[in-house]
């Protein structure tokens, strides 16, 4: 009887996790606003070079920026894994592990950053060759890459800092750090690029300075807020079991991210075969998916933090409430996006491009692009749930299955329906990602909360 009573007592949650619409939006809204500052940075850099440089400089900037987007998107697991593990430690009220996760992730970020620096000649040469850059375009891109890559350790450290504050549920602090990073970057790019006349080198140095200021501010905040508790200790970095778990989690998220990048790369590559106008139209329409991804990512970030905290607290009720509320917001925003894009999509296309042939073709495929918000909503939300719960192996496996299904769909539909088939395949891929993860959800919930009892 005593053993049964002990078992019942252990089955109780460590703490009650209150999940409300307000708690979801407290993370989702600031992070959506933070994500929205990133395109402003790209527009500013383009405008600076447009005023101070040549067409070759603009092309070089575009190539170099795309290369860094690819590189750092692949390493974004440093942010997501930190959010998940900090949230789980927060749920257990294990402050020691909260900061141990932070410093292990920070050490990993700096290590990856130094590796990026060491490989910078290979990255630069390989990237330029991959993008087919030559002559003045290659020179401009090389100038930007050589300078900006110096910020590698700082950029990845900022991933960890952002993951840490989000894991603790401080969405407003995450927003402040994003605004500071991109704000300083914008101001310095304008000052160095235009006022000082450094051109593309000034834009690159603006990025380095922005990353440095944000990293310094983030570390100052952590030590100011938590003081002695935030001090690193050697034992935090020598726990082999915890380190192994961190590496496994990061490996699985990396594989998932590379699979996702592969899918969008295939779409671009196949689109090339349809001609310049179709390729341009597809590029214009992908902005619709990008716009939707800002707030769907915000909801996914909220799902990461709240489900992670619920797992740490052994609160099945809190976990299920988090899944329900983030699902409601994802679906609601997706339906609103679908309606908005269908109504105003033609006007948006007209704003983005003045080329009549591109406008006409983009309008033909507009319904497919508008639909991506709806077909992708579940995928974004489920990614957040599975990352927060650190169910990384299932997320990895389901992404690989979804990618295989996408490639098969492309192989079947594109020869039959051309660009129509390509857009159908993209929507099928997005929907399949979400549905595959949803099919594993109940089993993983039962398993996770049974193990915690």
C-alpha cells in the first residue's frame, strides 16, 4: 500500500502549468515582431548598396547574403535546442540545469563559430562557385563574406542567448535583443556604407557590429538578472550524459533543417526548367509563404517554450492545453492569411514587381501560394511541440519521410502538370509534415508522461 501511495504521489505534476491564450501570445507576438525586423535589415542593406554601389555590388550582396542565410539557417538548432532544454529545466524548477544548458549551448555556439572562421576560405570559395559568381560580382561577394564571417561566433552566441530567454518565457526580452541587433546593424550599415563611403564593406561591418552589441547586451542582461547563479562552472561542461543529449538533439534538428532546405532548393531548381518568367513568378509568390512563416514561427516558438516547460513539470494537462491553444492560433491565423492573400494577393504581386509577364504568371499560381499558410500551419505548430518536448528523433524521421513523399510527388506531378504540379507538391509536402507528426503525437504524449510518473 505504501508503494502504491508513493507511486501515486510521484505521478502528480511537479507544478501546475497554467496555459492561456495570453501566455501563448506573450511569446508569439514579440517573436513575430522580432522576426519581422529581419527583412527590414535586408531591405536596408540593398538600399545602401543601391545608392553607393554598382549592379555588380548588388548582385554580390545578394549572393553573399543568400550564402549566410543558408549557413546560419542550418545552425539555428542552437537556438531551438536551447529553448527546449531551458524550458524543461524551468518546468522542473532546476535553476542549476537552466544555466548548465545555457553554458553548454554557449560553448557549442562558440565552438561552431570558430569552426566557421577556420573554414572561411573553403566556405567563401565553395559558396561563390556554387552560386556561379564571377568577375566584379565575385569580388563584391568575397569582400562581404570575408568581413561578415568574422561575426560567426557572435551570431551563434546570439542564437543561444535568444534560446535562453525564450526558454524562460521572456518573449519581450527576446524581442528587445532582436530589435537591438537589427537596429544597430541598420544604423551602422547606413553610417559606414553611405556616410563613410565604405559600400559593401560598410554593410558587412555593420552586421559584425550589430552582432557584437547584441551578444554583449545579452550577456550583460543574464548576469544582471541572475548574478551569481549565472556564473559558469566546469561541472556544467563535463556532464557527459547531458552533453550527449544536447548533441543528439542538435543533430536531429540539423537533419530536419537540411531536409527542409533541400525541399525548397528542389523547388527553385525545378522552377528553373520552366523559364525565367516562371522562376521570377515563383520567387514573387514565395514571399506569401515567407510572410505567413513569421507569425506561424511565432506560434511555434510559443509551443516550444510552453510544451517544454510542461514536460519538465510533468504536467500532461498543461502540455495538452498548450497543443490545443497553439493549434487554434495556428489554424486561425492560417485561415485569415488564406483569405487575405486571395483577396489582396494581386495587389501585393503588383507592388513587388512591375513586369507584366511576371505579374500575369504569378496571378495564375496565386491560389497555391495563398494555400501554403494553411497547409503549413500544422507543420509549424507540430515542429514547435516536438522540439519543446525534445522528441527530436521522431521529428527527424517524419521530416525524412515527408521529404521522400515530396520528391516522389514532384517526380510524378511536374511532368504531368508543370509548374502547377510543382506548387501542388509543395503544399502536399507542407501538409504531410504536419500530419505525420500529428499521427505520432498521442503515442509520444502517453509515453513521455508515463515515463515521468
